[in-house]
């Protein structure tokens, strides 16, 4: 006698965004139809990106690396708040256009909009303004290196704020190495002579804002039902509104619009805040947030090279050496211990019982395909850590 069959599962009428089914997902065809392709192979092919992810990763590194140079040029013609407002306005326009093309819906919950307002302050309005004010008195190379301390601040804060993120010896060592690199960049053995402390402090505070905002987003915006693009576009929209209120209070209307600073602000917003978000959004979907956030380690290198080559900024030996130490420490703080797989003796395999032939056009239950996790959209809070520098 054959083993009894489990009752067949009836699929929902309209399943929302099903994962890529495996070959066992489709009902077995009758013998007469075995010559045709299985149903799982008749799915419309997923459109592939026009450029390889490595090309887009390099483009994103260049865009964000040059952002500090563009801030420096922008502050030569406009007040820092005006630079930030123009940046957010141009970046928001790009994301709104992308959302319209993809028919993304804005969040509907008032609670979500409230949390996004705080996120816009912590991840956009405040750090962008602090960097603009900092670069009035410090070189763009130093601002780019200060930006690389964000993983260090994030490691320190996660120990306190995220109980599930326990530190390891390697990550604690990375935290110490990273801050040793910060002291090297600042020239602590010289008593910080020749260093503009207020400007450097504002750049470090701006870098500190990013992990604070990420932790806030992770705690408050989980399970909102909105996509990462919709949340980020709404966040930039709120950041633009915040700067629209603040900027007239602290600045006067510009009487002229110099060409180079104006183009720098527009490029900073359209590329560094708009296009960069779309590039990072695609990278998070394709290769995951862990690989996508590696762009952080290329930003100070490109920012330093751009500042020295194009702006003629002076570079002492301790700046690149300290930056390298900071990056090593930041990489250590992001490392995770590899899970160990215990070896167990497999139980003896019982003899298979004969199963009855499946009825024609009867769906069978099956496990999700292993590749389904790669096709699902990333969780918005998880991707926020990568998109925070937008």
C-alpha cells in the first residue's frame, strides 16, 4: 500500500510578487505534453541592467567621492544653507521623476511621515548643512576623510542602541584602530596645530549623524509596506521642505548666480543625491547591502585625489596615512564572524515508498527556491544604511 498523500495546496488567486519558482513549482504536465518546455521556463525574462554592477559601483564611488569637491566650489558662491537647499531640491526632482516612471506610491501613514521627517533631518538636512559649513574653513580632502568615520560611530552606537548587535573582539579592535587613524589625520601629537577645530568638529558631527539616523530608521520604519525608493524619495522631499523653511531665516536672497558654483550645486544634487540613490538602490537589490556599502571605503580616496589634483589642496604625510588607518578600522568594525556548520552523521536513508502518479493539472506543494532571496526587494531599513549618504 502506498503512503497517503498530503492534500494539495490551493494557490491564492493573485499572489503578490511571487519569487522565482523552481522547476518543481509548476504542475507536472501529462505525458503527451512532455515535448514542450515546462511552465517554469515560460516566465518573461527579467530585464538585465545595461551596465555590470561593478561599473555602477565605480560610478557611485566617483560621484560620492567628488561630492566634497562640489560642496567646496558651491560654497564659494552661495551660503552653506543655500548649497544644501539647492542640493536637496535637485536630488528630490530626480527621485520624484524616477518614482513617477516606476509608479511608486508615497507612504499613506501619518506615523510613517512623522518618522521620515526625523530621518530627513538626521540623514539629509543636518549632515549636508554641517558639511557645507565645515568646508568653509577645512579642505575638501579632510571632509571626505571625516565622512569615512561613519562606520566607526555606527559600531560604537550599535553596542548601546542595538541589543542584537553584540561586538566581537575584532570589531572592538577595529573601533580602536579607526579612532587611532582619526588622531593621526588630525595630528594629535602636534597639539592639533594648524587645524580648524570648529570646521573639523562639524565634519565629524555630520558623519556621526548618519549612523544615528540609520539606527532611528531601523527601529521605526520596519514593515511600513513601502519600497526603499518611495521612502527615500519622501525623505528627501521632507528634507527639502525643512531647508526651504530654514534657509530664508539665516541667509539673504542671492543677488547673482555664478556659473561654476551654480553648476556644482546642481551636479551635487542631481548626481550626488539623485542619481547616486538610484545607483545604490539597484546595487542593494542586485548584490546586497553588505557589498553595496563597501563604497564607503572608496569615498575618502577619491575625495583626497580630487581635492589635491583639482583644487590644489595641500596634503601632509599624516593625512593619507591616517585615512588608511581609518579605513582599516572601519573595515574591521563591519566584519562578521563566519557561522560554523557542525558536522553531523546523517541518519540512514529509508527506502522510498512508492507514490501514486500525480493527477493531471494538480499543483504540488514545494519549498521556496534558494534563489528567491536574491530576487526579493531589500528591507527599507536595511537599505537605509547604504542610502544614508544621498
